[in-house]
């Protein structure tokens, strides 16, 4: 698998594979995964050449990190890249009060406490390093500091202020002391990523679903700013939580809920162009974001070895240039969007 070398604004160099292994599904997101099946999936990702692994305390209330520890143990530390996240602390709770009921299954009973302060970030990383069995990670993302998770712009902005007045100092200290090489945000909204970029010395963002074959509003201001500053993007959710993987089916999901009519209609039109060029919709969806110069890796997620194999095959598909030309001609792709060569 091809790799891309990211040179962070801070000066660090990180080599990331074009496709990363997202660990949320292996934290029992949406269904329980046995330990054997999780390890088999990770083994298939490694066999396929993936060397970038993204995890977080949220994913399975620590389960994702401990599973990654199991898998990476004994492998040369120089051969892989790990990112994890801060912003939540986990606290033992009653089973009825644990995080992610109905979303995560068969996980430890832990509740989440949002904490974007200096102490919260330091404690969160300390706990993550214990679960991971590592002394350092390459990338640290501030997790979910957005409206999607906090409900209102006022609540989000209050957390941003805590981060910039307190937690940001911890991130800089960790980077200066080389406990991490780079830091940024793992966020569902490009607008707050832009705010953070303008207010601090951030290196890289994991942006979930906000620069895809279906939507490119981040080209208005955020992605040009990334190019100007040398900020990198790891693109999570390239299928917009499902619809770009399965197509415009009545049960298709967009942003983790049932896709509305306007989204279904737009995807049908994109599918029709893909069909004319004999390209599968997920093939175009997975390849498209990697054409932007700021995007250094894409994370589609995979919960079984078969899904990992399919993702790798999908990324490797040959796509004619005419597809991108026709999508732009029909107003289905932003004219400013870089397209694969």
C-alpha cells in the first residue's frame, strides 16, 4: 500500500499509509466483535500494508485501545503510526449509566466526562498510553469538540475556550517533549476545525465526512487555509456514514441517520454518472478525497477481514478521468475540487 509523508507545520515528519485502520468498529460500535475476530481483522489490515491505526478512549470505553495493544505487541515501533484522542475521561459507572448504550455493545461500564483542560488532556493521554502499552503516539486529536456532540454552538464554544486557555498548553508541551509528534482535532465539522487552525498551532485534523464525493463545502475556506498553513487532513467517514457505500437505497444512512430525499436524489445522480463510466460508487468515493493535497490518509473502517480486503480492492480500482469531468459538468462536484490524476 502506498504511503504519504506528512511534514507537519511543527516540523515533525510522519509517514502514513493512504488508507488507515479506523478502530471504532473494533471497539464494538453497533455490534459486538469477538476478540479473535478483532485480531483477525487487524491482521488482515497489516497484511494489506496498513500501518496507520486510529483509536480513541471513546471507542468501546477503552476496548479499542486495549485490542490495538494486543495486536501491536512485538511489532517494531518504527513500523507503525498510532493516533488517539483526548477530551473525554472514562469513569467506572453502573451498567445502566455507561456511555454509548445502544451504540456500543459488550463493553466495560464506563461513563464519559468531557474535559478539555490541561489536566484533563494530560490524564487522558496517560490512561491511553497505559491501555495501548506505548510510551508515545504520533498524533493526538482533540475529540468531538463540535455541535454534533455538544448540542449547541454555545456549548461547543465554551469547550473551545477551555481548550485554548488551558488544554492547548498541554498539547504544545507534549509535542515539545516529543511524547507526540503532532496534534489536532478529531471533529465532525470543518467550521470548528478552521476556528482552531486560526487560533493555534495545530498540525493535522481527522475530519469525519466533511470532504467527500457528496459534499465539498470545506473548499470555501478551511481547505485553502490548510494548504496555506501546511495542515494535514485524515479523512474519516468517506462514505458519509453509509450512503456512498451502498448507494441511494431507501434505508441508506447519511450522518448516522436515515438519508433525506435531497441527499438520496443527489446520490442517484452521482451513481448514474459512475455507471456510465463503469465505476462503482464506493470506488469513486474512496479515491476522491485523496486527490486534495492536504489529505494524507483516508479511513473507511472495517469490522471483518473481508471488509478490509474489500476496502483495499476498492481503493485500488482504476477510475477514468472522464468520470470527474462529467461530475463537474453536471454540477455534482465542486469545480474547485482537485481530482485524481
